[in-house]
């Protein structure tokens, strides 16, 4: 072995990760009974390290046994507070290239085979398509994945968010993931904690603001059982966030909200990933035969703050009777909105099959409008841009981060700005086409699944090591 730093008090973060991995390997292997049996992976780049300030490199190679003993000492001195859990001793396919050695001089401490890191991805039903794309992308980087639909994991408990189900526990016990990546962070995070598995909470929206409105609405109808259920569900998710190793919000705006509330947590932004080759293909989708000119919108009627902007948008449709407005989507608040006084030129289409019918719907419209009252990173805005549609959206939350044209961002309650923007795009089709093309390039450049998946893969390595 070549030159190595002789100081036993190095604080380098990467070395700390290797120390922790060495400890996990030792704990997980029946053959490891002493420090001399630890197997360590040393990245090739470390074989010629730069000395820290005020230190020198030894000119003579150190014995492997001495290195391992030093690692063992540092382990006990620096990470006694780290949660100790059983990890299968192995080397991962896709890990940084390095040199593997055993302290005893033989191969007793080193695994002969190469196994993949295992990642369990848990997703809500409405986001399962995107999560599967992400899973396929990190599989190409050398990770073994399994995607679990959150609702499908609880056949014995339909209200899985209220009552835990043993089905998920059995699944995680069988798959034995090294890390759980979830956009629900409910009981799945609890079970992952029970199995000593680190959890990445993929946060899609402002959890606290959404629950504040939910609690207000249920208090308004004076339903005590619903209020109790809301309080319990909020507690489950708050604890799920506490149990998470890292919180990954889908926008910088949301990341700031998280940091202001959970100052002790690791926070890293991870945008929604998109594969333009799949997203822009509308094969198999039925034509919806919209009347033109058509302004189209996609909404999930699940979060009331988002729908406040849509309700205000009714006035825009009323003042533009020569246009046709179509809104697709479904959710708990769908009936509540459709029971309101709706302009005659505004049509609610209900739920569309994803992704085929959604793509066909976006293709048929001349303009995509997203009048949301609250949004962290709307998938529909990004999909509309991929379909080369000019997008007008509310200037709230993380929407400015995912739109290519800041001039088409308006306040959700500014009726006149909505009218002017829509008229401009319909009266200038060439300009609308140019904006649509710019939007597609923007999404392909900034949110490509290959780039997002590699970013996630590199972070998972640091979490599991």
C-alpha cells in the first residue's frame, strides 16, 4: 500500500464514511470477531492524498494491520453515538473504484462477490409513474430497486395513513433495503426506523400549510372524529420526518420552508425527473375532442390552498366567453368545486388516465394555465412545457423555478393579468410556439431523468456508506 496519512485524528468526512462502513461490515459478518478482521474499501484517489495543514505524509508504507487498528480506535472515539445496525457485508456495484484489503493478510475478511445497493422506493399512487422512471434510471447506475405503491402495501388496512399495516413490515423484511426513498414519510418511515434502515423523505409540498388548511376545513364542519384523525395523521407524518435521515424537497422554495421548521435535519433539493422521450409520446391516448380555442389545466383536488387560485380563476373564464376552459383531475374536493357556480364555458373533465390521456389532453390545448394558490413544484407545468405548450402560471411557491418564461407568471388573484396573458398568446401564435419550444428545452436541460438520477445515486452512496 502506498503513502497514507499517519495522523489518527483526521476529520475528513469521506474517511469518516469509510470508518462507519468498516464498522458495519464488521458487525454484519459472523467471521469478524476482532479488529483484525475488518475489511475496508479504500478509493483509489486516496492512495496519494494531500496532507492536511501542518502534517506530513509518511514516506514508508504502513502495515495493513496497523491501519485497521487505527480505524477501529477512531471508530470508537468518534462515532459511539451513531446508531449501530446490522448491514450485510458486501461491496456495491457502482461504488467508487478502490482497493480492497483484509487486515489479516488473507481473503477471510473480504467478500468475493459484488452485490448491488438496494433501494426501496415508496410512492403515492398519483406519482408512481415518475418514481418508476427514477427507479429505472438508478438501476442503470447499479442499484437494485423495488417500487412500492403506498396504498397497495396495506390490503389489510385501507386507511393505511391512520392504522399501520403488517404488509409493509413483511415487505421491507423480505427485500432488506439499504435505504428507503419515500414521498409519503408516514408509517413507512416508522417501519424503516424499526429495521434500522435510513429513510429519504421526498417532500412534494408544504406539509405544514396543507395540514393547517385541512384542520381549518374540518373544524368548520364541526366533525370531531375528522379533527382527531387529522391530528393523528399529522403526528404520524411529523414523526416520519423526524425519523428520516434526509429530507429532499422538490424545490428551493420548499427547502427554505423545511429549514425554517426543521433546523436540525439534513435538507437537499431534488427536482422531479422527466424522460422527454416518454413524456412527449401520446400513443394510445384517446382524443378528447375539445372545442377551440382551448385553455387547459390539470389539478389534483386534494389540497385546498392550491384550489383557492382555481376558484379565483372562474372569474377569468366568465370574462372570456369566446374561449373554452377545460380542467382535468380528481380528488376529495372535486365535488365541492363542481357544486359551485361555474361559468358555462368552463368544463370539468374529471380524472384522466395517466400518462396517455393526460398527454393527449395537453396536446389538444392551445394554452396551458395553472392558477394555483400554493405549489412547490407542479408536475403538470413541467409536462405542459415538454409538450411545447406556452404556460401561464401563478407566481407562488416553487413555480418560478420550473417555468422558462418569467413574464408569464402572474398573481393568482389578478384577473386582468390572466386575461391579458391568455389573449396575448392566442393573438400571437408564432410567439406562443417559440415560448413552447423554449419551455421544452428548459425542462430537458434542467430536469432530465439521467441528471436527477445520478444526483440521487451519488447522495444515496453517502447515506448508506
